[in-house]
């Protein structure tokens, strides 16, 4: 598959039918495109059985309905780590997220069994901003 949904489908293929991969996008048309792309791919069966899903929502808020998560990948840069995503990360889990505005770092956050977190900067990166639907559409 090409474009929207690709990375979420890759994650779903990695975790298989015993796992769950959730894609969040605040533009409804991109959720439709993601769903259509996956339906034509090797990951279609995972979407049919519910282990792969796409949702229209604000990515900064995560998707609490399927939490807690073993891993969270964020594909847009947040000015700071969104608290709802930390709350949805399972103890023992890992989040990878670009953080910053103009100057950004790919941060790896590990959550310990006691709920404490450790953060390390992995690389300097440049991602689009993690924002609301209205803010993104106002910019275009």
C-alpha cells in the first residue's frame, strides 16, 4: 500500500492478529484513504478481524478506548510530550515521538513498571507539527 495507512499497516503486520495497531488521523478523508489502501493490501485481514483500526481524532489525545499501549509511535512533532499519550502508555512500554518546534529531537520515552518515565533524545529530526484539525486547515 502507498500513502496514508502504510505505517500503521506495517505495525499491524508486525504484531499480528494477537496484537492491535491503532491509527489516528484528524482529517476524515485520510482515514477513508487509509482504510481503502489497507483493504487492498496484505493487512486487510487484520482490519477485518479488528486488530488494525483507523480513527478520526486529535492525535495529541491518543485513543484511550484501546489503551494501554505497549508502544506508541507519533508521526508529527509535538512542542512537548502530550500527557494523554504518556497516560495511555503501558508500564514497560515505549513511545517514540518527535518533540520541538523548529528544532526537533526524536525522543524515546520508556515507562517503568512503577509508572516513572525516562526520556532520551535519539536524533535531530524535522517533522510536520502535531496539531488540531482546525489549526492544520487554517494553515493551508
